[in-house]
C-alpha cells in the first residue's frame, strides 16, 4: 500500500482534523479584541486555536516508516503508521 493510499484511508475514516472556517461574526469579535488590546498596549487574550491534523502532518508523522520502497507500507509498517498517527 502506498503512503498516499494510507492518507486516503485516514480521510475516509474521518481521522484528519481540518480547521473550521470562522464566521464573519467571530472574525469581528477577534478583530475587536485585538484592537482593544492594542489600544491598551497589551496582547489580546484570544481563545485557543482549534486542534488541526491535516494530510501534511500525517505524512510527516509516517515519513520514516517504509518497507521495500520509500513510498510503500507493508502490513507491519501500516500498523506502525497507525500508531504514529494516533
């Protein structure tokens, strides 16, 4: 199995986490908080960012896992890839 197929399986299973698009209202609130903090001379206390785990991060996690070819995974390396992603 290729590493790209592995990533496609992760996508289908819903294991990859993408950032939610912000609504205009949320963007306005964040901009207002930044502007208020800037006027007060402080840094804005924004809410923490949502967790993100994209295809690129998954590929980086399994980069060193390989079998006979650098882009291929055998059964044991497939399992190691799952562990690294988890």
